[in-house]
C-alpha cells in the first residue's frame, strides 16, 4: 500500500503544480506551453499507475478539497485536525490499506 500512497502523493503534487501554473497565467504572466504540457504528461503517466478505485476516490476528494491527501502529525489529521482513533493508526502502521480520516474523508499518510 505504501507504494500506492507514494504515487497518490506525487499525483497530488503534480495537480498542485498544474493549478499554480494556471493561477500564474490568470495573473497575466507568461507561462511556457512546454512546462504545462510536461506536467500534464507526467500526470497522465502517474494516473496510469494507480488503481482505478483509488484514483476515483482521490479525484472525488480533490473536487472537494485543495489537498485530498494530508499527513498525520501527533495522531491528528492535518486536514481537519481531528484526533484519529487508535485502530486507524494501528492499520496504518501495519501498512494494510489506504486509510481515510473519519472526520473529513481525506486520504492519510504519516509525516516523516
């Protein structure tokens, strides 16, 4: 599961960079077309490596939140700052499945 989570985090980073490029363009600055295309191509390659159900969940969360994947720090979701139940933390430590926050629904990962 850790490998899938790493791919999701990388995908989120690409999405944030693409969004920042759009915002820079909206401010009136010139952005090279190659930069935008490179990011979009990298995003397409990354989405091909992620299982469809997980990717669908990520896309739904991305429509709702700017960051669909957030870290855990001090046993709290850094998306909604809710303290996570012990059983969720245990599942994450065992690396059994991708875990979502019970409060906000975001996908969680350990802050290293």
